[in-house]
């Protein structure tokens, strides 16, 4: 018999960024009132009221074109410890802010054909120790999810790092949630309208009672003499500190700086050109011409939407120190000697992806979380042109084989043992292509980067389960199948062996569809 925890897992393991609910000091659920910007008059659609969800969706009534206020249920958790020592930085660990919002009031601000949204959250936190206090900002917390939601409620599971806290003296410390800002934008479909649809929700706690907003209580026993120096504190006046409490950014928590240059060695191996478009009839090509290539590297970030649970997972999260793709650029080429024009350049890339977090508020309130590990083979990136104007066709193709492994599964904070080898039964092909009909983010070549999109078929799972419980069929029924979309944004490549300007150091791009300031 399948346990209820496994049924919860089956309902949607891969629905968005991860959560650490009920770890550390547990989670706190707080009601927020969020001010929704007024939509343009032509954004109002019929039947908006019919999209109301099952969550608490009370909204201040308003005429079309005026701002509204919606009630959001927000669940906040972190890895804050229960005790700490004076002068030692207190690390909140991974912070999760899970917001449930009525979709009906947000729909007029989104394109009609929206398939999902991304969100960037900033939470104000008050740190209190006796009569001393300081303000912290838990920012750059990212989330993505599919839209419109099937239950009428938009679930955004934001995760990210947070600044450390250092107190110079003994005394209990309490943290309280304050104002919350959510910057929301739709996932890209290649239209200018969608890219411009970014909006911000300004949310304030619905209750003024501080007890209901307490995130953590930390015991700080007397371990040092009063007034002892605080090794974690900073002399920088820009740090947020008052009365012996210092709040300092954790290295790389808010805006990862990225690598300074590329790896010393270039990728090597055979390239896969099986997915490139065929030359036009009558074209005679040269044999493949191997080249030495040149050293390059770039960051590529994106997201995948798993069709069965209809949820989105961020790949190589740009806010969490993403991995760098090392590239042998222009490693081989091929061109036409007779007939219609044809030219192609092939590059070889290697990208070891970090584990991705995923979460689902199952049944509207039970969080199911997991980590997803990606095992990638070398990536062949081919760009080129066939034919001549006015019938010229440009192409960009990235292809490789990949497998998935699921681990660290938790249902409502309780571990569900799927074993250490719960993975797809075989590797599957990933092929991403550039969209040259789009006016922006065109992937012209590996040096300029851009947007690549595709769909993959996820095979069955094997090796899932422990202690005699076989979960292979459950994972297969939940996740396997065709039509799972991927969209990636590659930044321009850094070329460290070329003279400046060589696009170095490599930059971390935003998620596809996200706005940059």
C-alpha cells in the first residue's frame, strides 16, 4: 500500500523553487494585505471574478482602473538556530517565503496567453534584543510557477540567502516579519507586451500584533564579557546596525559576483551535429573541418516546466551562485562549396549544474519539497546560416544528453526516503533552439548568447524507494512523459585569451523574461 506521504509526492514534486519548511525553528504563516497596481483600461477582461481561488481571497472592492488590495497568505521559514553566542554571526541559512495570492486580481496585469510567472521577493525583518533593535532585509528571494493556476490561487515559493546577524552581548533575540515586496513578471513567450508586464505588490502585515509576526526566538546565553568585541560586526557605516546588533550581507547571498575568468582547460570530445537543420537541396558541403577553437565561458540560467504537475523549476539559479559553462568556441566548421549558401560553426560546452530546489503546497497547504540533480553530457552548440536573402535561414541549436536524480524529499517537513539512486532509467536528449522570429534575445552565435528553447521527454524512473518500498511507478506516473518545456538565457561569452574588450569577467544573466534595472 502506498503511504499518504507518497501520494502527496505524486501530486506535484517539481512545482517550483525549494522550501525548508519546518526545519530550524519551523515556519510561520502570516496574513498580508497587498496593494495591487491598477491595470490599464484595456487589460480588464470579462469573468475576472470567476477566477477567484480557494485561499483567503478577500479584496477591497474597487472600480476598474483603480488599485485594489488583496489578502495573501504568506508562510515564512528559515534555518535560524535556537541558540547562539555573543559575537558569533547567526546565519539564517536558506530562507523561504511562500506566498499564496488570488489569481483573479492579478490576471488583468498579465498577458492573456501567460504560461507562468517569476517573482522576486524582499522581506523586511526587525531584529530585537531587549531594548536594542536593527533592521534586516531578506532580498533577492526568487520563485517561479505556472499560470493560470488550476485552483485559482497563485503559489510563489521564494527561496534565497539572507544576511547574518551578530549581537555583541548576551540576551534573547527575536526576529519579526515586516513589509513584503513582490516583483512579478510573466515567463517569456517572445512578445514585447509580456516582457513589459512587470509589476510590484507592496504588502503589509494584516495584523499589528507582533506576536503573530515572530519568525524566530534565539537564546544567546552569556558566553563573553559584556562589551566584548564582535568579530562578525563591521565598521562600515553602511551596514544596518544599531545598539550592538549588526546585520551584514552574507558573502554571495544577495548578488553573486560570479567567476573572474574561465577554466584553464577547454572541453574536449566528439560533437553531436545530428539535430542541426539539413542543407538546402543542391548544397555540396566540405568535410568537417576541425579547428583548435579558443577558450571561452559563459553563464546560462533558465527554467523548466514539468508538464504533469504543471510546475516550474529554476535551473542554475542566478541568485544562488550559478555554475559556469566552459566552452571550446568554434571547435569545428563546415560550409558549402557548391549550390546554395551554407555555413556552420560548432562549439563544445561543459556545464555541471547545481541541484535545483522544488516545492509544492500540496492540497493547498501541505508542502512537498525535493532537490533535483542534473547529470549533463557535453553540450554541442551549432550556429549558422543556410540559403541567401530573401530566403536566408539562420539557426542556433544546442543539444546534449541528460539524466535527473531526485533526493532529499520532504512532505510537510518530514523526510520521505526515496533512496540515493532515484533517477531517470536512462539519459534523454535535450535540444534547444533559437527563435529568430523574436525581436529580442536572438541567439546569433555562441559569443553573443541569447535565448534557447525546447521540449524534452522525461523517461521512466528507477531506483526509487527504500526499506522495501518501491516508488518507481509512482515517480514515473508523476513526472515522466513528453512536452516538458525548457528555456535558457546564455550571457555573452568571456574570451580571456583575446585582447580587451573580451567580455570578461563573465556576467550572470537574468532569468528569461526577467527585467534588469
